[in-house]
């Protein structure tokens, strides 16, 4: 009985992890089409030396749309696992890249801490980026499960 419960719980959790990640990626991608989100991305990118140089070559609105399409594509590909594990693996790899970029912004940007308080008080940007740590784990699992 315990073994059946464990297998059932594992199957449910894997389903929720895969399709929850797919929905989150698609939802976050759709949000990137809004100008407010593009300005938020610009604020974060302008504060980190890793991505600041990109703003010289592409407008923030175009960059936000590129990110949006990559996130939507990654979410859709991850959710295709029952049909095509290879496609799901590519989606997982894209998702890993997305969340690694978010973590790099988190680590290298000074705007993640609440002004005047420092660690551990996160700013609004910090709140938006900290989710990338757990989502990176979910994306890495989806990627490895699809290989």
C-alpha cells in the first residue's frame, strides 16, 4: 500500500512540476509583451554589467519580445513531453538558460535589495528574480527527465 501511494504521489508531483513549469513560462512570456514589463527588464539589465551592453544593440521592447517568445516556446516544448521527449528536452534546456540569466541578474545587480536595508530585505526586483532559483531546479529536472 505504501509503495502504491509513493508511486501515485510521485506521478502526480512530476505532472504538476512539468505542466506547472510550462504554464509559468508561458504566462511570464505573455507578460513580457507589456511595456511595463519591458521597462522592468531594462531597469534590471541596466544595473548588471553582464547584460548592460545588450541595450546598445537592441531596444528594450524588442529584447523583451525576444525573451517572451523564448519563454513561450520553452513552456510549450516542455509540455510536449508525452508526444516528443526530444522537443521537451530542448524546452528544458531553453528554460534552464532563461532562469540562469535571471539568477545572474540577481547575483550581479545591486537593485535586488531594499534600499536602506540590505540583506535579507528584497526589493520588488529581488522578489521577481528570487523565483528563478526554484524554477531553475524545475527546469533542470524537466530537461534531465526528457533526455
